[in-house]
């Protein structure tokens, strides 16, 4: 027999967030590869892996049986490509703040579905709203929005522990999750103001991802209540 206090944590320790870690590593590796290429090859990487709204829009005009083409994979591959460290690190910070808890609650398959489906839906929204745009779209902002939405649906009243800069020191504080989520949307609004596509369009893509993640979480909560 061992001595000490037995807690829920020690009886059922949470599994490591393998999916959150894997997504982060793939995005980091992608940007490292991108950074090591010359400008011509960088553009080729974006053209191949990015989502081109005009191409996707033309594909969506075809019958559903014709959607299963290689170009359709860009709605997923584009999520893992970033062209700047600032954009990627901003996404990863929020992925880790919200994604770990979402993965612990929904499991690895659940968060993977939220991330991929939320990001894919965001790309589809771009293609529907600006079907004439030839500029490839990259980045995981729509997918991260879905993870943030899932967190709000799963933990609506939760506070998040953060280290906040106060003068020369960092002060630990527990901040309402809704405030942190508000900072995420503020960051996205600033990015879209200087991003490659119209700000209103980008804003809708984030809302689409957020709505899908929130809906997924609410359905998961309802199903858990039914099982109880």
C-alpha cells in the first residue's frame, strides 16, 4: 500500500495530447521546409499545397461524384502551411491553450475531426464567397477557430491560467475563457486587416470554423448526457 492522497488525477491521469503535438510538429516542419527554399520554390509550395478559391469553386460547381480529385485535398493541406513565424506561433499558442483540454475531453479522434473539418469548412466558405480569387489561401486559423469554439461548448464557464505581463514581472492569473477567446478573434481581425484576402471574407471563415467546433462540442455534450 502506498501512502499519500489519492486524487482523480492520480487514478485517471489524462493521456498526453498526441494529436495537438502532432499538428504542431507538422506545421513547424512545414514552415522549416518553406523557410529553407528559395523564393521560387516557396511560391511553388504555396501553389501546390494552398487552397485556390477559384479552383475549389469550379470543383464545387461539378456534381458531387466529381469532387474526389487531388485538388480537393488542398482544403486540408493548406491548414499545415504558413508563410511566417508570427502567424504560425500565434496559431500554435491558441491551439495549445485550448486544444489540450479539448483533446482530453473529446479524445484524439474528436479533436482531429474538429481541426480538419473546421479548417476544411473555412476554406470552402472562402471559395464560395470569393470564387474569382486566384491567390492560394494557407494557414490554420479556421481550424484553430473550430478548436476554440469546441472549447467554449465544452467548458463555457472555465477559467484559464495564464502568465500576464505586469510591468517587469509575469503574474499568474486565472482569466475567464471568454476573454481569451475574445483576444483570439481580435488577433484574427488584426491579421485579416493586413492579410492577403478581404477582411470580411476572412472574418466569415473564422466564424464558420468557430461555429462548427461549437456545434460539435454541444452535440458531444448532449450525447454524453444521454448515455448518463
